C-alpha cells in the first residue's frame, strides 16, 4: 500500500510538473519566434528538464508484463510495443527482420545417486515459476545428450584451477564438473576447458543468486547468427548447413546446464576426496564439505534441446539530420530477455523510449539535429549479440563511412554507482556531460561529483569485453563507442526474479537512477549530433596507449622483445591529436558561415570520426578473424593479465619464452603499432608519401 501511495504521489507531482513545463515551453517558444530561434543550449536544457521518473516506470512496467525470450510470440509483442511508441511520437520508424538459428530447451534432469542407495532429483525450475511462461533454466546452444559420472568441484574452471586439482591428485576425466561462475571466463570458455580435460558434462552455478534463482545464458562462442558468419542473416539469404564445421566449432562439445546455488550446495556438501585449497574455501559463499571429489555420489545428467530457425526483429527510429544527414549518431539497447528482463535489458529499453519521447518534444519545439540520430532496439542479444551483429554485418560499408559513434545501454540500472565505459576519445565529453546531470542518490550533488568522490577521481572502463551490443560496432566496424551502467552486479541476473517488483523494491524504487542514465545517454547523443566540431579528443587515447605500453614492458621484461614500434606510433598519434585539437579550437572561434569554412569543418570531423577505424586490421585477431580491433577486443585466453592489445595478449598466452614464441609476440607488436599508426595518419588526414 505504501508503494502504491508513493507511486500515486510522484504520479500527481509529475503530471503537475509536466503541465507547468508545457505552459512555460509554449510561451518560451512564442518568445523565440518573435526574437531569435532557440539555441542548442535551450534544447539541451529542455531535454534535461523534461525528465520524469513516472514515464520511465510506466514504460518498464509495460515491457516486463510477460517473459519475452527472443524468437517467441511475446518477444514479437514487445517489438511491436517499441515500434508503436516510436510511431506515436511521429518518428520515422522501421523494422528489420533476420532469420537466424536460436536454441531452446525441451527436457532436462539431474538425478543424484547416493552410496546408501537413495536417489534425489534436483529441482531445476525456480520456485514459483513452473507455470508462468518463463523458460526453464538452460544454456543456449548446449548439445543434447546424457552423462553419468562422479561430481568434482572445478572452482572457476581456469587453467590454474586444473593445476591445483592435479596437484591434489584429483583426476577430472569422466567426471561431471561443478563450476561456479566468475574468474574472468565466459560460459563457453568454462565448458570448453572442461571438455579439453575429459569432463563429461558441466553443471554451473552462480553464488549469491536471489531466492533460488538460476542464471541462464549462452554457451556459443563468437557473435551473431552461426549460420551466416560475416554477413547479414536475411531471409532467403545464404545459410551454412548446421553440420558445417564453421558452424559446429561455435558450439561446445559437451553438455552443460545452469543450476541454483542451493542445488550446487547439495552436491558440494556430499563430496569426499582431497581438501579444497584454502583460497577456494575462503572465497566460496555456499556450504560445502570442504572436499573436491570425485564422488562418492553419482550424477545422472540429461539435457535435450532444439536448435531451430526463428525470426528476430530490430526496431529503429530515425531523426534525420538537417545539415549532415549522412552522419549517424546511434543509440542502442537490446530488447529481448531471458525472463522478464526488468534490469537486463528493459531498464535500458525504458530509457531509450524516454529519450525518444524527449527528442520528439524538442522536435515539436522546432529542433532538428545537425546530424542524423538513430535509435536502435536490438533483438536476440542474449543468444550472442545476434540482432545487432547481423545489422552491422549487413550495413558494414555505410557504418564504416558514416557513423560518428555508437552509444550503448544494456542494463541501465542494476543498483548504486555510475559505471561508464568508452573508447578514450570520448572521455572528456562523457565527463562534461556528468556535470550537467543530478546525482540520483545524493541531493544537491551532480553525477560528476558523486562519481569522482566514490572513485577518488574519474574512473572510466574500456570496451574489450564481448558482453553487449557495442561489440560488433567497435570490434568489427571500428565505430567509437560508449557503454553505460548504473550499478555493477545484481543478484537476479538472468533469473526469473529479474522483474518489475525487484526493480521497485531493490534496484531503483523511485526511478531516479533511470532518470540519471537517460540524461547522460541522451545528452551524449545531442552533443555528438549537434556540435559543429565533433567533441572528440584523442590525447586521452594516446595517454592510454602509453600506459598500456608501460604495463606490457614490465610483463615482457627480460625477453628479447622490442616495444619501440608501439612507442613510436603512439608518439605519432599524440602529435596528431595535439594538432587536431589546435585546429578544432581555431575553427570553433571562426564564426564564418561560408561554404569554405563549412567544408573545413566537415573535413576535420571526418578525420576525427575515421581515426578509430585505423585501429582495425583486415586480417583480424589470430584464430578469431571476425574481431579486427587491435587495441580493444576479446582475448583467446580469458585468464590473460592484459585486457588491451588482444593480439599481443593472445601471443603471450601461447608463449613459453622460446625464440619462436618471442617472434610471434614481436609480430603482434608490429601489427598493433601499424594499427596505431593508421589511426594517427587518419587523424592527420594525410597520405603517406
């Protein structure tokens, strides 16, 4: 009742505010018509002042009424809801469909056989959701089959975990591995590392999940539709056969299934054998026997799934630019969810819908952006960024030649704290924007003030991970990117408890964090779409590369390997960045409106925009050629100490210190240096002569 009253309170308060706001906006607009046209600052301020937590809450409530797994009818209804919202705002709206291979569960069971002859069938459904339409917990693209063996605890399933098991005399071959999520590995990496050591099947659990929740997820490697690797999976287009080696290598070779922490505890408490290493026991948040196994209990594991073709739907709203319509600023969020998706991803979808509402308001007040803004609602992200990847692959040439930036929000709100990630040329712009947005948790403070106080300075993460829809834009197309989150982790991740009720009770009861993320996201796009000179600064990029080189130097100390190529290329990029900043300053001061000055601005903007493309290498990363970015991208070994220079990181992880391995590392250093040099030359806008 208290919650209903509080909702009613902020509902009345919000509508009163809106009424006053529109009256003020009406008279302000009249005043501008009689004097001078509104400035960009007027529109920016209007965007900020038109925020309401009520509309965000309303959007989220509607989006999360039903589970909406990609490829299902409820997922289509969610797509139509987003489409109708864009259309109701008179935005140019269209839907792009792809026919792709998705994966769904049919049957699963895990039966424990105890030495005394007793049998226990583990509960695999989450409590209270057996008949709710929520998909049973499963791993998408896991192969079907059965396994029978003794359980063995593998910790995180890392190389060093298997070394520790071996040191304790534990033989994992033929066992059913029990693995906890974390340790820097993807689900696919956990399963494949287990398969390489002869483990029969993997049961995976997440510590700290909410009330018996089970974390669903994909175990497919790579991004996009496995049947159309490198090209858009359009209907009636080319499709590989499902038994094609290129397709089969994307799927794990052994079965896996997620289970709850409670179910994992039943197994772990029954284990005998050698003692767990102290570090494992200390960090575990669940009850165990303190033993590693194998056995003595036996596990009978069965999973049956189906891989089938399904149609996925990307929904777009386009606000055409008035002066540079062929330059695109893209805002993206995925819409599909494993269950209800209140946090992941529909807190971000609600923010996208609210940005559309507020941009439509600006348009009614006379605004049109300089550059084109595209709002993107992706489908099938949870299966491996499929919707966004297919679209990027289909539009690669246009995106490469016309995209200013891609701004991603997946889980807009997970909890407290602001956690942004960017490519470094956008650092300064992001910092500026946070000074314009109120902090949702500290009255009288800006987001910037609270963020820097919490981190003792500015803390911006980078985008090497392959964990949301920015990946195809940055890692494959070389588009400058941003990824925004409020909150780091949340205990209902990919479970049936990721619901509107969880959000209003725990995540963001008054939706003020939603307001903050929406403000930052929308203002970033406005600046990128409106500023005559793109607000890119490549000096932080050069500084970041210098830091990476210092870290790499320490790691390679004592080996006959030279980092001079990267050092020299980074110095060249820093010089180009400084020259570009000076040129931009002069052009900003030049108020001329003639064609020659406009052309000079356009040429400078192109250089700023294309420099990121320079970091791409046509051959891509060794073993993963689809990923082409030489500074940020996934490592083949998730345990690598480096989360930058992925080609170098991969070469180091394969190296044992011999001359041949050193030569491979040196080659990757040269490849990375050439990429940095290409970016510097693009920024200077000069041909090498």
